[in-house]
C-alpha cells in the first residue's frame, strides 16, 4: 500500500501500527474498546502518542490529535512543529475515506505545523487474529485547512471610531 510516504512517514506509520496493537491490547485487558489514536512526528524526529478521551460529558471530550499535540508541547515546547501526524481510527470494514481531524484539530495541527505538514489517515480493523491496517491516505494540512485563521498583527492598532 504505497501512498508516496517518505522514509520518516513510513517509520511513523510502522510505529503507529505497533502502538495501536499495544494500546488496544491494554484497553481490552481492562474492559475497554478500540479508539481513535494520533501519532505525531515532530520536526526533531520524535514521536508522540495521543488517544481520544471520551467521558460521559460530551463537551469534556479530547481528540487523539489534541492529546498527541499536548504531549509534544509538554516534552519539547510550544515552538515544536508537527512534521507529520497519523490519525488511526477503528472501522468495521474498509471505508472510502479515513477519519479526518475535526475543525479544532485542523486548526491546532496548522498552528503547530507547517503548510507541508502531512496528515496520514489510517483505518484499522479488529479481527479474530488481531488488528489489520487495510488503508492509508496521505494529505497535507493545507488540503484540510485551505483558509486558516491567522490574525493580522497590528490590524487594529490605529483604529479610531469615525
């Protein structure tokens, strides 16, 4: 399944697949179910993990992408940049499109990334023998966020009521 991955992206995908299996085994052993995960490759070539947190209060939910970004910022700084992010989502069978980041996550990936930051959507399926990863799709954040909100510095500095 070649979607034009760089060697760094291939490393991130391989890491992500192993981590999905590892985390899902832990979750299942504790009565949990599969969830959406995100894995970030920073511009320092470090990988950070994140998982969705879905409590019984909907507005308190945290996406896997935001969790991974928070881990990157925690261990590097707010200056850290996202080189690539994998969004791994469980599906019952292969879907035409993988699950893209929500609007808030798109904005955060943009603000912690670069226009060329890649977003790799990875579908995974739990079977009797374990998990399979049947489909990858690769985009740039610019594909998902073509008109980013970027306030212009100084725009209102000299404004006066007329």
